[in-house]
C-alpha cells in the first residue's frame, strides 16, 4: 500500500511517519528539505523532494497513491488564507488526476464555520476542495496543539501567556502525537467511505488559566494567563513584521470562535485522546523551566 505523507518533519507528520514504518509500511514522504529527516527514516521511506505549492511536485509524489495524508504547511505567504486556498486547489487536482481513493486531511475545530474564523477559513476551503474530488475524504478537526505553547518562548520565560481568547473560556487541547495515532489508524483501517469528519479533542477542554496553572506546577515557575485587546495584539504582531493579512488571519481565529461558536462535533469517547497537558509539559517544558530558574 502506498501512503503519501506531507509535512513529514512536522509536529504530526514526524510521528505519523514513524508509526507507518513501525506498522511495516514504506511511506512516501513529500518534503522540501530531506536533510531534516532522521537518517533511519530516510532508509525506510521513499522520499520525494518537492514543494506542496508546486502542483507538479504534488502530482509526482502522489502518482499511484492508495492514500494521502495532507497537511497545509506554513508558507509564510503575505496572505495565509489565499495560500491555503491555493494548496486546496493543488491537492484536489492531484487527487483527481491520480485517482487517489482515500485522503485524510488535517483540519481544525472551527472549519465548519466556513467563514469568519481567520486562518481556519483556509482549512475550510481545503475541506471543500477535497469534498469535490469524489474521493473518500476524512477531515480531522483538531483542537489546539500543545506545541503552540512553544511558539512564544519569550512569554514562557516571562511567565505570561498573552492571548486574545478569554482566559476563563475552555478550549480543546491536544498532543500532536495523539493526532498522528488517530491518523495512522484511519489510514491503515478500512471501513470508511464518502466524506467523514473525525474530531480530535485531546483529553479535556482547558481554559488558559488552567493551562498556566498546569505549566507552573510542572516547571516550578510562576505562570499566568492574560487576555489582551485585539488591537494590542495587532500592534505587537505588526512590530515583528507581519502583514495585515497575516495579522488578521491569526487574530481572526480567536474572534471567530469566541462569538458563540458551538463545535459541530461534540466531545465523545471517539474524539477524546489520552495524553494530558501535564504529561506533555513534563516531557517538553520541565527541563526548560529548570534552565530558566538558574
């Protein structure tokens, strides 16, 4: 079985690749920089060097594919939503041209809104593009990644999580490794067809206040959550060089989901994954906390 994995060096893709290899498969990996792959992975996978924004590269990598795991990668484009739309068109073309029978797409909670949720709108556009291909498509609607906490090292060092989301309103938080496990099982298993949505909600919904408390307990350093005004966040992002479209794509996610949004997929046994934030933080933040306290 030929399974193609995109973003195989990413937070989810790296774990998914390892799981497929451990399952006895030799996955095909579409990657821009093969040097970022572990040597043991390169030996056990078919590596296609290419860019997901180039249709010819995607067509070449997915020729003869039995299944595809597609992730819209970060592109650094001045307009992220337009880039997502372009990626959606490219993958849909590849699915049609190469008659790929099954696709698992890494989407997000909030994509069901279709409009008004910032960068998530781009994932919604990709969902719709894939839905129009006639392939069997599974959209993984994922919660907020634990690894997003690593995107603000200065905030972690200072002991403040500054967000535009209300700090007392819960969100689903999930370990990317758990997303990879769900993806691996669904790629390897039969029995699903047409269009499906599988939410991946993590073990529990957490407020930013609770997240800060958990990080403080694990690292032994004070941590608090602070909601800041949207315009203050805009000013900060503009100061580090982001375009207006990039800024609105980021802030728009919070604006769109905090205005009475109710997820299409409620938390159930099948959407709940096992790894807690405390366990993840122990593995990924505890040593950092020790280093910061020296």
